[in-house]
């Protein structure tokens, strides 16, 4: 028994020793695992810290760029007009053309007892145009002024800032947001905020071709395009990020809010979104983007059209918009395609004829809606396009006048020369070419049945396979095509060129794509691509700094003088001598200035979206035609005009290209042009009214009495009692 018990004790000791040995053997792996976990945690923290630092520096650079551009615009405006040293009347003179009308309505809103009362007076406005009550909010798209007046009172700015300074500062601030959005878009696409800085530099250097701020501050596009730039930045992030990720959701909400605001701010916004929808449709048909993402974006388009229709007092122009027809046709075609059984013969045919189906449905819907909805406001656009492309010959004054506008003519070679001198166009050509070829390779692979990759790495060298890059290339190509036809589109296209060129030269994927094509093996292509994506934009930046920064500084230091003495004297005479109930007739551009500076009622406005006002403009321009005094008198009195103002610059116009002068257009429209032996000249039994009236002989003195004149303007009172003198 004792021996057995001793054996059991020995066995127990052996078991204890084995357990200890096992525990000792297990301890090193546990220590190794803890060390591995600790190193992984440290590396993840380092990556998070690095990502946060990069994000913080990029956001700081983007915000700083926007603020600096805002300060630059403010300083440039001050130097150009000596704005702070001038009295209010002379400041108001600086608002040119239709910009004067927009600011005059802003002043009316601020003079109203309440915002609601001011809105009502603008909605049923009979104090601006004689014998006409117009909904100024809708017809002149005054939503920026409504927003500005609300912010002016709610923010307490009326206690510290004059309305005019607040108004222009708000526009300058929006331009800062515009630049920031371009920065962010280029940053999202390239992955480096160096691209954003280069895009902003190119934008400012080519300011003549990127913005119309120099022409007129209150233009609708200056209010609306910053929201569009934000929408484009959000759309870029939405196409780039993975589905259902927090970043994608954030981009979706920003895209929705900016698209809705953009639609309300500008009457032509739906045309820009239409081009955007066409780009996405082309990607969708070639399976270059997820269909669910395209569907979500199309829902945003429909929502923005609905919001615009309701806010703009049931604007029928949005119902007949090509955007509505295209989106509805695309969604219906997708529904038919999705509900067909995959792999069947009909489903394969549907994939092939997808574009044809969308086009057929969209065109059918468009003509059906136009049949049901009576919209006359945009009829002149169709007539203008037909005349522009030579489909019809027209003598219509308004159409001919639009054809003669510089913004609607083909661009001059000077534009391309300026963009080339700033090195923008050459680098854009490089980026566009590489991305196009890479995109075509991707399209060919998709046609051959290769599936769409979820994630594309740098080693792949396929910059044209990314959905956001494909979208921007297609959209840029469409805008560029329109720019070659209409010079005014360059203000939409050139900022895009700045963003795309900066993204390309700062993107390692672009250089990697090039190296893959030339099969570079002598050096590590990935390393070289990363080096070039930093070195090339750095060299470009220093070159731009050396060549263009001194010019920008000179613009800010140079003192200019804008002093239109004749116009100022005219406004002072009207405020001093003319009755409060007086109605003035003249060119629409001058009428805008008179409305702003004096508050007097006018007979026409510089507005070309309303059929009645366009007809008024043509009738009132007859003071520069070969018409009799009696005809002109009948026209003016039909609009209850009290005074008519003859502008010497229009009457004796010689600088404009012959055939595009106002008097030439009137002669053609009135049938006063005679063609003999290949030459054309004006012929009528009456002299040109603006010349004949200055001679002070009958019958002109019977109908009109000269009451004021200076070097530029002749003001005639329209006699209510006609006294015939011979």
C-alpha cells in the first residue's frame, strides 16, 4: 500500500512538472502575439494620424484659397472703381446692363416694411415697367436677391454694413466657394491637395476666360455657378466612393442640396444639368458606372425640377426642359431592361439598342409635353439655334441681335492663345488624350464582357477605368464642343479645364498609365510615377509664379479710374428735374441704369426671356431706325412714355462689325435694306430718326421738345399736345 501511494505521488509530481513546462512553452507565443497586436495598433494609429493631418492640411489649403480669391476680387474691384471714395450714385453707375436691374430690386426689397411685403410687391410689380404688371421674381429670377435680403436682415448686417457693400461682398464670397469647390474636386480625383492649389492658380491666372465678374457682378451665373461647382465636387466624391459608405452618403446629401439650390438660382441651370445627365447616360449604357448610382442621381434631377417648378411659380419652361424628358426616358428604359430575364435574346437586344430606346422615349415625351404645356418664353431660343446653324434665314430683330452678341458667336483665336500662354491648354490636352485612350480601352474590355473592377490600384495603370474620371472626360468634351460654337460657354468649360489639367499632372495613375503603354522597365515605374506627380506640378507652379504673379500684383497696385460723367449728369438731371411719375424710353441697358439710380418707371428692361418685353425692346429701338416722327411718336405714346433718351453711342455707332450695329439690324428687320450689284445699303423715304430729331425742324419739333443734352445723351419730352410748326 505504501509503495502504491508513493507511485501515485510520483505520478502527480510528474503531471505538475508537465503542466508547468507546457505553460512555460505557451508563454512566448502569447508574448509574440501581444507584440504583433501592439505594432499593428501603432501602425493603424499612425495611418489614422497621417490621414487626419493630410485631410486637415488639404481643408486648410482649400479654405485659404477661397478666402484669398475673395480678398483678391474685393481689392481688384476697389482699385478698378475707387469704390469706397465715391458717392452712392457713382457707385450705382458701376452696375452695368441687367446687373443694374437686379440690384435695384434688391434695394426695393430692403425699402419694404417687411420681407413678406417686399416679396409681394415684386411678385405683383407695376412700378418698374409702364403699362405692365410683371412677376419680377420669376421673370427675372430674383431668388439671389431674396436670399441676400433675408440674410442681410437676419444676420444683423444692416447695423454695420451698407446694402451695396453687403451685396457685392456676398457675391465675392460665393466666388470664393466656387474656387474652393474646384480645389476639392481636383483633390478628390488626384488624392493630393497639390492639384487643388494648381487648379486655383490656373483659374485666377486665366480669370478673363473663367469668370464674368469683371463684366457685371450681379449676373445670375455669378450667383449660381458656385452651387454648381459644389454639386460637381459632391458628384465626383459620390462616383468615387464605395456604395453605402459614410463618405458616399455625405456626398449624396451635399449633391442634393446644391442641385436644388442651383436649379432655383438660375433660369438656365437645367441645361447644364441636362449635359451632365447625358454624360451619365453614356456611362450607364456602356456599363462604366453602377446603375443604382445613376438612378439615385436621376432622382435628384427630378426632385430639383419639381422644386424649381414649385418655387418659380409653376415655371412651364421646366416642364418642357430636355432634362425632364431625358431622365424620364432613361428611367423607363432601365425599368424595361431590368425586368427582362437576363440571358434571353430580347435582353441582349435591349442592351444593344439601349441608347436608341432612351432617345426614342425621351423625344416622344418631350413632344407630348410640349403639346400639352403652352410655353412661349423659350420659343426664341429654338429660333435662335435654327438661325445659328443655318437652318433658317431670319430678319427678326431679336434673333439677329442675339446672333451678334459676342458670347453667342464662335470663340476668337485670342481665347485659345491666352490659355496656351498660361500652359493650361497644353497640359489639358495631355491629360485629356491619355484619359480618353485609357477610357476607350476600358470600354472595349467592357464590350468584350470583362467585369467592372471594384477597386483599381496604381499598378493597374488604368486611369480611364475610374467612373469619376470617365464622367469628367465626357462632360469636358461636351462642354468643349459647345465652346467651339458659343464663346460664352467658355466660362463654364475653362474652370473645368483648370480642374482636369491639375488633376492629371498631379495624379500618379496618369503617369503610370503612360509608363504601362511604353512598357517602361529600366526603372521602377510606380516610384517614378509618384515622383513625377509631385515634381511636374511643382515646376509648373514655380513657372506660373514667376511669369504671372507680378502681373496680378500690378493689377492690384494699379489705380484705375471709371468715371462716366455724362451718365452721372443725366441721372442727376432726372432726379432733380423730372416728375416722379415720369416714364422714360430708350435702350434697355440705359433703362436699367435709370431704374436703379433714379427709381423712375421705364418702358423696357434688358431682359430676353420674356416675349412681351422682347417685343417692347424691338419697338423702342425704333428710335434709331429710318422711321417717321409720327411712327415713333405713336410707339412711344402707346407705352405711356414721358421722355425719350437718344444715345449718341448707338445713333453714331461705328465700332461694331457692320451688320451687327443696332441700326443695321433695324434696317434689315424693317425692310429698309436695298441690295444692288452685291452691295447693300439702307434706303427709306425718311431719315434716321435719331439724326433728324436733332435738327429741330417740323414735324419732329411738333412731337418732341429737347429738355436736356450733353455729349452722350439727348433727352426729349414727348408732347402731350401737338403744336404743328412749319
